[in-house]
């Protein structure tokens, strides 16, 4: 049997409004999520016993992590229990995305792992046990399971309008920024909430999408910048790049993105940013339509 390979795309919060805080301390969000053609990769092959290996340019960041703490492993174990299957597989994660960086890398890896196991065990894509396994590992894994544009809201995941295929550049200053720290800083700053801001129509082109996104924001940006001031430099560098239509931080940071008319424009901008900042992680691609 050939290896089963699944792409694990970066998850982008094109805007992120914090709309309130629940009694349990967690925050309610209104966020438009899209996926990039930049990401990690999961490879599965049959084996006698379970094994998990991390390779790729960002593998060192996970070298000291306990195997069972990795979301991909945890999701695989959950689905094995739910389907009464033995984990007789060798699982390899090709880690290309920086960790703890606001683009859902770990969650996307977990979701891609569930998709490979579904193929391996002959499960339908809509098998409810896939969704159940995903839901056991945070809000982002179910979203990454489908890799479809959507709104993440206090009421759950809501379908989003079709988005135009746009060029995108992802930039990270090379430093991890744990999500709980950002929310803690945001909370301590006074919990200034924003309204829901879903699009009232599907953007007709990339420029229209960028214009609509400029009317929205990422409410976690200030908190993230207080913890990691380099984020300001990253956003400024993206905004100053050739033909950039929008520059913004994704999620809780520290990865930021720029939107461009097409992939060619994004690749030109990525070269400019990388040449000026050789220590940063910079990748160009597209936002999936």
C-alpha cells in the first residue's frame, strides 16, 4: 500500500473580533477563517506498531515535546478509540509552519491526521466519529477538518461566502507566542469587545475583499504586540511591500499575512521582505478560493 499523504494548510484569521467573555473565562469570537496553500504535511503508512516522527525545517521546535502531547498523535488516538481500530501505522509530520504562531499549525496537523486515518480505515468523509475526534482537541481542529472558508462565532462554525483566490505572504519573526499569554494580556488590558462583522456580500475580487477586511481588525493585535513588539515591524514590512493590499496579524500571532492580487505579486513581495529580513520565516502562496 502506498503512503497516504494529506496537506495540512495554514489557517488564517482574516479578521478576528472578540465579542465577549463567557463565565468560564474563555472569549467569544467573530472571525473569518480561510486556508492558505502553505502548510505542513502528514504521511501515513501501515506498520506493525505505532510510531510518530517529525521532520522538516521546523521540526526542531517540536524536538523536546512529549510524543503523546502532539495534537496529531492525540487526534489519532481519539479516532482509534472511537472506531475500535488499532493504531498500526507509522505517522510522519513534515513540519514547515512555525509553531505557536497563530496559524493553526498543530490543529491543521491533527485534522490532516484524521483525514489520512479515514482513508486508511475506509471511513466516509462525513463519518460523525471524525468530527467527534476533532472536537475533543479544541475549537480549531473541527474547522481544519473541512478546510473550508467559515466564520468562527460564539454560536459555532458558520459557512462563509466564497472568497476570491488571492496571493498571500506569511511572515513570522522567528519567535513563539503562546495563545494563552495573548488572551491573558488582552483580558488584563480591559476586555474591549467588538461587534459581529460578517460580510454582507461575497467580495467580487481581491481588491474588494481587502477593502472589506480593512473595515475590520484583529482585536488581539495590541496584546500580542505588547508581548512581542517585533510584530509591529513584521506588519509594517508587509504593508510596505510592493502591491500589498492588506497587512494584518493572524490569530494570536506572531505570524502576520499580506494579501496581494495574485500569487506572482505575493512571490515578489516575499522576496523583498526576506531580503530585508533574512532571519524571518517568509513564505508566499495563495488563499484557497
